[in-house]
C-alpha cells in the first residue's frame, strides 16, 4: 500500500505533464523549394490551398508558438531561371493569422542567367505576433548576382489589446528585405521593435500610433524607401531609439520629429526630401 499511492500519483503527474507538453507543441511549416516555378508574370499561391503549393509540415495552423518558413534552407539553390515574381497570399477569412516566428530563407539560383532576381511577395491577412516576443528571421542569401528579394506586404500586429509585444527582426541575409505592411501595436505604448543581425531591412509602413521604443543592435534599419511617405510613428515620434551597434536611416518625403532620446554608438542617416527634426536630449556618439 505504501508503494501504490505514490506510484499512482507519479503516473497521473506524468500524464498531466505529457498532456500539457502536447498542448503547447511548436510546429514549423515550411514553404517547399518545389513551389518555385518559372513564370515571368508571377504566380499567386494561397497558403491554405494544397493544390497550389506544398508545405513541409502540413497546412499552417494559426498559433503564436508556430514558425512559418519560406523555402527550406540557405544551402540548396532554388531552381528559377528567369526574372519573375511569386506571390504567397494568406487568406485567413479576414482574421489575423497568429505565429511566433517568420523565417525568410532560400538561396539564389545556381543556373539562372546573370542578374536574375526572384521577388517573393507575401500578402493577405495580417500576421499577429501575439506572444510577448515574436521574431522575423531574414536569412535568405544571394548566389553571386542571382538574387532573392522579399517584400512582406501583410500588416504586422504586436501583442494583444491587453498585453505588450516585442518584435525582433534579425538575421544575416545579404539580399533586400522590405516590410511594406503596416506595423502596429494592439496595446498603445506596449510594443517595441528590435533590429539585430547584419542584414538590412526597409520599413515602408509604420502605424502613426506606434509609440514603442526602437533598438538597433546590428545592421541597418531604414525608414521609408525611395522618398516614400513612411514615418516612424507619426509626425512626432516620442519613443527612444537605441543605436547599440546598428544604424538607422530615414529616407522619406515626410516631416518627422524625433522627440525621444537617441543613444548608443551607431549612426543616423537622413535621405529623401522630408524634414527631420531631432528635439530630444540625444546622447548617441555615432555619425550623423
């Protein structure tokens, strides 16, 4: 009798732990390399239509623990041979699709003619990084002068209406990464953007209501592209910007005031026709 009760309790506890573990399983859904087909006018593929594109791991499920990855790795060259675009559309019935990590991967073609570019555009319903932290990995690599260009057109939501969220944009990819979708906080003042890794990322649409802090610890974070209207959180942005080893560039045609504190050793660069006013008690020591 002395052994039976502890053993039964132990087995019940194990069962509870296993059930809890399975309830929080993390799954990676990978957009297969075989989805790349030569089409000079571009192809449009629905995330949830298995007849249009193959996912390793099955049809993606909305969950803030899951990873969505485009292309399988950075070691197997993709097979495109012409210059063309491919559109990957998420149709989640108008609701935001939850995820924890988005990885933009792939290696440029080994057989395409020189200067051929694959442009991958991701659009459709919003991507919601509803956990406390979310990550976008920018890992795709050019193969000589055969390039992959990613343009993320889906809107990006950070956190929930009642909880803050941080988004880390990282990776060491060497091609162009552009986020054209609007980045917004679902809890005002509760979000933050962190740029790490050596890659360059262009943010071409940020919600005017975005008030979270920005940290640039590696690479380049560019606000706006080719003199567009993108601004960092509206006409006056009061959040702090930490240039902790990374650089920030404003390339837009809008009036923008940065009233928060800019700190760190990174540099600040201004392009475009807009007027940029630095009104905070800045302490950064990098070049301007």
